C-alpha cells in the first residue's frame, strides 16, 4: 500500500469525527434546549480577507481531490481500472503530487496498462526533474515491464538498497515473473540477480528469483531449491508458480533436486510435490510407496486427491477405486475440501456415463464457494441424459449466481446448456424468436467482458435450429459465417459452417476446405471426422470417406454417423455391413429423421 493510501484514512476519520461532533451538538441542542448566540463579527483587512479566501479555496480543493482519489480507489477495487486511472490522471494534472503519481503508476503497471504508465511517468518527471527514491523505484519497474534489460540490471542494486522488505519482495517477484516471459533475462542477468538474492535470502521471493536465475547452473539451482524448501515449508503461491515453471521448462532440474535431497527431512508439502513429480514421470510404483507413507503419517484430504490422480494414471478403468479415494477425502476434509471431493467424484462418474451416481455426488456439494460449479455440473448431467427441462432450470440457477466462473466451469458453460435446453423444450419457430431476442440483448451489452462468448453461443445455437429443425441452411450459413468471424481459431466454427454448406448446391469445395481446416485443428474430434468423411463421400473419394467415418463410428455410435457409414458401405457394395450398422442405429434411434429417411430411400426395413 502506498503512502498516499495510508494518508487517506486519518483524513477520513477526521471528516467522520467532525460530522460526529456536529451531530452531538445538534443532539445537545435538543436535549438541553440551550440557546447559542453567534459570536461578534470580526472585521478583517483586505489583505486578511484575501488570505482567508485563499485558505478556504485550498481547503475546498484538497477536499475535492481527496474524494476524487477515494472514488479512484473504489473504482480500482471494483475492477473498473479505466475509471480509476482516469481519476488519478486528472488529479495528478491538478496537484502534481508525487504520491498521487506513485499510486497511479503502481495501478497502471499492475494492470499492464503500460501506455498509461508511460504518460504518468513523463508527467512525474516534468514536475520532479530530480528523481526521488519513489520515482527511481517506479522507473525501474517501468523498465522491467518494458523488457529494458540494461536499465533493470544497471539499477537493480540501487533500487533494492533504498527499498523496504515489502518493496524488495515485489521487486524479486517481478524479476521472477519477467524471466518466464523473457528468457533472455535469465541469460543476461543470472549473476547479478543471484548475488542480489543472496544478500536478501531471508525473503522467500528472493529465493524464488534465485532458483529461476540459476537454471543454467545446476548446482546453484539445486542449492537454491534446497534453501527455498527449508524456508517455505508450506509452499506459497509464488513458490508453486516457480516449481510449475520448472516442471514444464526444466523438468530434469526438479528431478535432480529430489535425487540430491534427503526428502525425508522436508515438510509434507514438499514430499507431496515429490510424489506429484514421480507421477508426472510415470514412476507410479515409487510414487505409490511414498504416498502411502504420507497418508499413514497424516491422512489429509489433499493426499487422497493425489491418490485418486495416481490411480487414474495407473488404472484408468478402475472407476470405483478412484471414487473411493474421493470418498475418503470427503470423509476427512474440511467443508471446501469435501465440496471439491464431491465435485471431482461427480465429474469422474459423469465422464464414464454413470449419471445417477454422478448426480448423487453432485448433490453432496455443500460449500458456497462451489454453488456455481454444483448447479452447472447438475445441468450438464441432466443435459447428457436429455432431461432438458431440468437442465434448463439448473443452468438458470447457475447463471443467477454472483460468480463469473467456478473452479471447473465458466458462465459460458451454463449459458450453453441453457440455450441447448431452450432449443429442446420449445417449438423451433419459438426457439428462433427467443434466440433472436437474446441476441439483440447481448448485442446491446458490448461492454460485458463475455460479450463475444454470449453472442457466439446464440449464433451457433440459432444456426443449428435453422439447419437441423427448420431446413433453412442459407440462414444457418449466415449465422455460422458470423460465428466463424468471431471465432477464427475454432474447429467447431469451421465444422458447423462446412457441414452446413454440404447441403447447398455449388458449395462442396468451400465446405471441404473448411472441414479440412477443422480436422487439422482437432483430428480426434469424432464429429469433425464424420463431417470431413461425408464431404469426401460427396466428392467421390469413398475410401477416404470410409477411413474417417469408421474412426468416428468406433468412438461414437451416434445415429447420424451410423447413417453416413451405412451409405459408404452401400456405395462400396458391402450391403450387409451397411444393414448391420443401420440396424444397430435403428434399434435405439427410430425417431432420428435422417436415419429413417435414408432407410426409406434405400428400401431397407427391419
């Protein structure tokens, strides 16, 4: 917190005390019924009147600036960074106060509004040409944000020497973060940062930076990790970030650390990390042995979570054993851990299509922190079983939650289920009318951070109704083209537009190119594989069509995929195989219009 923020509080208290005094005087007046007479008027000279007027103007000005800055801090706390910085900039122009400049620049850099930070810095330099310690420190932070290595490393020692421990912690943490974005920092600043970190090695953040800036010198890095393990036994978030980066960028370094360290003397948190590292290396037996000892010493919920993850890797089909570990975590955990265990168990069971059990676990989620996830998960389970009215109600419950996202799901997931449910519970024409209304509403809310997601979802869903329910492919194509424009990297967008174009004369080549792109983006997606295979079939390449659609059918016995595969077999003269695939689909999907029309066209009955 800046000095300016600290200065606000006493002034606010003074204002409140002043108001309190006025109220007390008013109450005394009512209770004691005293009559106060005004003091005798004092005559001032012109000079005194001028001075008094100036003093009053300054009081008013200071008060106005104070409340402007309070508004700026409130805007910042509410996430309205643009308004906060605007208020700070206006105040800085009027007051030229270094403390205002420092706080404004801190906010700008923290929020990565580097263009605004530069404006503030240049204004600050104008009215304070001889830099104060605060300006030097913020100039160094500015250089770090801009990737100016020369300034960062040249001024590092000076900045640290004139900072307190809180400011040093922030400096070392920023050095660590910048090293992940700009690897050249590690190469060019290794020696300087390691020396600086050794002078302040009582700070966890200094040792975090030391670890990262030692990655090219294994012995130094291992020594830094060992020191960090002793110092940060509970593994703080910044340490977690560092270790995650090491696991991704320098996995062998983390391995060597555990090999060269007597892990039995480390805290349980670091021993758990060792187990996780072994799991990531597929050393399952060794991981299981160490995890067993940890659970024996202290059977905590997070250890059972780890046991569940290990079982998923070792025995992916042993669903009951995985859920059993989540159950143990539920039994020993605190409220949030119980909720997490129930959520994980429900997700795992749902992924295996054991929906009834998944729903039972989902209802056991009882932490306010997980209310959004709970409602969205239950909506998902209902939608998977095509209980559309229930799915719609649960999705709406999720969307009414104040959270913008949960630990697993986001609002876009709940919104998607809600739109799907609407499409399944209303006549198609009414669905289009409702989606059109929602689209107009979403279009008006362009400042919403989820504007693009909201509009995209509605366009996709309305396009599907036009294509699948109303037989209006041209209108569907119009929605899908806009959907693709808003989501150019989406395989789903390419697939939706490409597959719909297959039903429009003269669009086969465009459709094939779109579907090839979708397949390149997501070659394991069975729907895309089926779409591309069907495009090849219409193009006359039956062999390639068979390869792609067979792959899709192996992974998903959907009636539409079965319909396509049967047609391909029939074209290849393999009528028996075609009838076999169609019969399997017909036995459970006699309401699927495409399947029934195809059987009628080929004169096939069962």
